[in-house]
C-alpha cells in the first residue's frame, strides 16, 4: 500500500535511504522501512532495486537521488 501523508510529514523523510520498488523514470515507488512512497527523481532514471536518498520535498512531491 502506498502511504499518503500531509506534506509536513514528508519533510521527516529528508535524508532517509530507500529502495526502489519500480523503475523511477523519473517517477515511481520506493520503500523506506515498511512504507512505500510515490517519488520522483531530479530527472534521472533509476532501476528497480536500487538505493535512493530523499533529498528534498516540494509541496507533496518527494524528490530522491540515486546513492
């Protein structure tokens, strides 16, 4: 299940590491701990099963970068 949070709660994710559950091209899903989130990259493609870090939140969008 994909988690829906208010944007204030998303800010708690900044700096956390997750694993892609789908290809990010540039949007897709990642898992952090036991939760799955819809995210987007800064434009790069990231394959499924790769590590990503939450680098910022823009409104309700979670932005990640490959690690």
